[in-house]
C-alpha cells in the first residue's frame, strides 16, 4: 500500500493514505484502489510521458512532487519508495 496526495494546492489535497496500490512500468504509472474501496473503480493508467517529477520535502519527510502535462493545475505528492522510483524513471 502506498500513500498519495492529490489536488490543486498543497493545502487542499485529498489524502489517499495507505489505500492505493501503485505500480510503475517503463511506460506508465498505474493507480489502483485497495479492494475495499474498489467498487466501481478500475485501475487508472497514466503515461510516464504525461508526468513531470521533482523531489521535495514536507517537514522532515522526502516526497516526490508530480505534475501532469495535460492538466498542470492538478498536483500530486508521492511518499516512500514509489516516489523515489518514479524520480529515477522520469
């Protein structure tokens, strides 16, 4: 399970704390809700070509800031090893 913050500004981000499964392939980032929350949702595939990343911090924690080329207003924050891996790939 991974954590993700998603929204238009850092103050108003929806937090998906430990309720998503994230997978990175060479072409895409896949987001899938935990089975309890999966009713009506399918896996979301985001092409890596649409993702821009940069390292960041929240207090003492390292994060990966993600923006999307097709909609730059939406921002995401990834925590942990999946964020590190995404930084390496993009």
